[in-house]
């Protein structure tokens, strides 16, 4: 279990490093793989993907606070964000 935790930490540090040197798209890929949604949204904002920021922020808040929405409604939000 310690190996997995260390790998996730190393990958997160890699994402931060890529972000800090301006490799935002590469950092975005790392953050998406790790499901670090707040960092994903930040990268989309830096890349100027405003629709993805709005939709992604909604999805992040729903996941963080919970939702009364059905899985189909959440899937619809995901599809909208991928089309933007």
C-alpha cells in the first residue's frame, strides 16, 4: 500500500512541476489520471476552456458535497463538458 501512496504522491508532484513550468496540457493529463478534479479545473482555466471550467466546477462541487441528481444527469454534465 505504501508503494501505491508514494506513486500517487510522485505523480501529483509531477503534475505540479509540469504546471509550474507552463506544460499545462501535460499537467492536466496527470491530474485527470489521478482524478484531482480541482487541479483539472484550474488547468482548464489556464488553457482558456471556459465551458469546461463552468461544467467541471459544477461536477466537482456535486462530487464534493453530494448530489440528489441521478447518475444519468451527472453523465449529461460530463458529456456537455467534453463537447465544449
